[in-house]
C-alpha cells in the first residue's frame, strides 16, 4: 500500500469520526485496515486516564495483562511506579478522550548486556478486533529502534492468544514454558526512515488529540448553554404560574 493511499484512507476515516462525533452518522466499527491509527505518547498528566483505563479491565483481562490477579490496589501501585522519563507509554483515545488501548515499553539497559525493552499492552473489551494491539506494538518497535534498543522482550501467559499472535506475526522467537511464554524480537538499527516515521506519527497523533479535545470542549459548552436555556424557560414558566 502506498503512502498516498494510506493517507487518503486515514483522512476518510477521520472525516467519518468527526461526523459520528457530531451525530451526523451512527457509530459503526471503524475499518482500521490501511489507516494510520493516532497513537499518543502519554505523560504524567495522563495518569488519571491511565488508571481509569486499567481499572476498567475485567478480572480476566487484568490477569492476562499483568500475569496475576491484579486488584485495584495493585493497579494503583503499578501506575504510581510508572517512569515517564525512562519508559514510553502510548495510548489510543476514543472521541470522548478515554484511553481504549494502552501500551507500556519499559526500557532496560545493563552495561554488561545489550539494551533491551519489555512490551505490555491492554485493550478494552469493546475496542478489540481493530488491530490496536498490533499497531501499538509497531509503534513501540519504531521508538525502540530509535533509542538503539537491540531487542524487545514480551512475557505473556500462554493462554494470551492475541499477545502471542502479535509476537509471532512480528517474527519474534517464542519460548513456551508451561503456562508462560516468552518472546524475543531482535531489532534492526535505527535509520532515517525510522526517525522520520516516528516524527510524523507523533505529529499526527498530537494533531488528532487536539481536534478531539477541542470538539469535546465545544460540545460540553453547547450542552451547558442548552441547560441554561432550559433553566431560564423553566423559571419563566414558574413565574407565569
């Protein structure tokens, strides 16, 4: 697929999303094939949204994501321990600016070994089947390459079929040990293409986030105006009685 075709598909889907937000179109499951998904780099200011995303996972989803039955307390501790200076955390937002999919790329560097990184991902149940997990992994790979990371490591439960599928499709080496599976993907060195790609992807994601943020503020303002008008009408009605 050419870059031009990809951009056209992306603009088409973005236009549909704006129309859905405005209520012109009914919501339909987006076709993400060949579309650039806006993946936003998260910072400490997004911590409340990160917690809300993880807390919204079901008990089974938490088990698959963390490898154990993570309670709310475990999730709060995990979030409070995130290192935004060292690691990369990415999110995919819906039109309400809710994180529907999130990935954590934890960078690990040991002077005696090659630089590596561990990848973890979570997707809310209603947002699955759109390839978000795979897209987040691709985004993490680009950043890892640009940070001179030589290998991405994935530790997953063997029953976590989507994660295993992402690792296998990327060409990673899989090692299964009973209920757990480890995957290792060796990365090529960074080049001009990887650097430019990350820059363009980030700029698109930031622009998309600003559009959604401005749209949300506009509709919130409009809703408040309508509430005020209804209140004034109610007051007039009461006075007339």
